[in-house]
C-alpha cells in the first residue's frame, strides 16, 4: 500500500509553502511575500502521529481566466490534486474566505476532483487570537 499523499492548495500567498516547510520540518520550499514564487509541485515527506505521508506543495490558484504562467501553475496544482488522497485547502484567516477561495471550492466540486478523495480539509493559516475572532461562530472549530 502506498503512503498517503496530501496536496496543499489555495490562493496565492495564503501560507501553503510555509505550512509545507513546517510539515516536512525543513526549509525546502521557497517562501516570499511576492505571489507566484511556487510554480511547480514540490514534494516532501512528513510524519504525524506515527504515520508517514507525502506532502505536495503547489503554486497559488488564480481564479478566472488564466493564461501563460498562471495557466501552467493551475495545471501543476490539478496534477497534485489528481495524485493526492487528501486535499488540504489553505485559507488565510486574516482575510477570511475570499471570492477566490469560494471559486476554488466551487471548481473542486463542479469538476468532480473530490469524487475519488477520502477527504477535503480546510486549514486556516495565519490565525492570531483565534478565540476572539471566531468564538461562538457555528460550524467553525480549531483542530489542534
């Protein structure tokens, strides 16, 4: 049985590569304030609760019509989604759910990319003062 593969996806600059580096416990993915630094899939090995798995870092998905480099980045992300058993959809908690996040979620649902996956997990990145931001809101909980 092959190990689980986890694809980290989301809009540009929400913390995907930073999360990837934390998960693999090494600084192997480039992290920068400039959008578009991650262009290809980047692979690493991680372990959680004694279980090893593969992590795939992806470039940010730009919604709407994409051409040239943005189209190529989207294709790389689609390949990562196709080979993963779990999709980790990263959203920047400081910004909240954006129209780009909503469009990505809609496209995942519409294209059937989730049909063969066991799970889609939404990860809130850049959480500061969790209890004051989301305390008491229905359907939102922090998994630590």
